């Protein structure tokens, strides 16, 4: 897919820009408290860019036992350091570029001088690149569908300033606003307090999800993009709520698939406690738990823009 710079052969990333339905991520990086300040917002599907730019989403997976940061270079200049579960999104002018990411490459900093991997980036296209964990600095080109399945739960890397002079702010192409219809399921109906697993779904919760599947099939001619978002109350830590929200969303996703919705159409995400319905809960722990019931929910969001 990539050629070393000194061979003067450029590789295209055609596979990385396939427009395919989204699917869900099976794993999520467990953020240590010391890492939180290194990350920004969670990943959201990126918009297309103008023909005068090529867009790159470079990310680090959460599989394996990764350690340390991976330094990302663009045209021999440092761009950022990616921790596991982090990503960076940027644009460059179309043309031949050298790109690479190296784990623990100090003090040699190979991305500046050696192991330079070159590719020809086309205007108006978006390329999804994954860091290789085996020490090879060559980017791994990934399809949009596979990348966004892994990117669910990932967060923007924000701790370093880019020194890559060819990196630009992206000029996104205007597109019609996406239209969604939301279906909310009570978290307390689906799960016992603090529970999230497939085996933890209550009998009432299973009935509610089966009824929802019937309703979705009745109301929509096609279901090619469904986002399941887990919401929690603010009780507990940010990290714990993010994890709980994602696990609950993954469980509901699995039950939707069990009900007949195509697996390639459904992605699971977590909003944690960041989007409360009510935020004025006081008193004892029991009183706060009861007051926060509306915040504990799983929202099934259906893309209706093409219907």
C-alpha cells in the first residue's frame, strides 16, 4: 500500500475511502486519569473536503498491549503523538506526501530522515490510516467502515502542537443537514442500576427492544444507519460513565441485530453523563439515583435523511 520514499513509487489509498455503512467498535481504550488531559472530543464521522485538499484521519487502535506514544510525521515534520485510543484529523494539499508513525522513536526520529513512506493523495478524498504496532512506521490504510468501527470511543489527541508546515485547516464541503429520528429506551427498564451486559437485560427490556425493532421496520423503508448511544447519570467518575454508556449501547446494538437489523448498519457510542435531561438532583444517594432516572437511557438514532 505504501512505498518507501527512495523508491519514488507512490501508493494510492483507494480502499481507505470506500463509503460503507458504519458498524460498532468491540473495544474501547481504558483511559488512565493522567491521560484525560491529552484527549479532546470523541470521534464523529467527518464531513467531505473540497477538491483542493486531501483529508487524513490517523488513529491508534486499542487492540494489543500498546505502550508509549506514536510520533506521527507529515513530510518529515512532526505532527502529533498518538496514545492508544487517540486520533488526529488534518488536511494537506493533494499530491505526493510522506507519512509515518513510530512508537518510541526517540532519539532517532525516523520520520524525519529514514523509513519515509510516500503516497499520492487525491483532492476531495478522505484517507483513514492506522498506526502499526509492530514498529513498522508505514501507515496501514483502512476502509472508512472498518476505521469508524474502531474509532467509536476514540478521542482527539490534543496534547501536542503540530510542527508540520504542510498541515492545513480543513475546508469542509457544505452538505444538507442530516435528519435523524430518536427512539429513547429507559435505562432502568433495560438494566439494573450499574449493569450493562447482555445477560443483564431485564425481561421487560428485551420486550421493549423487540417492540422497537418492529416499530423501526414499520416506520422506515430501509435501515442503513442506526446509531445506538448510551447515556448515564452523573453519579460516579467521567471514565466509569463513558465505559458504562458504551457497554450498554453495545448490548442494545447486539439485541437489535438479534431482532433482524443488519449488523453493518448499527454502531454503538457513549455519551456518558455529558448530555443530561435533568441536572438538578440533590439529597441523599438514593434521592439522587431516583432523580437521575431520566438521564439513564439508551437512544436509538435512525438516519432518515435518505428516506
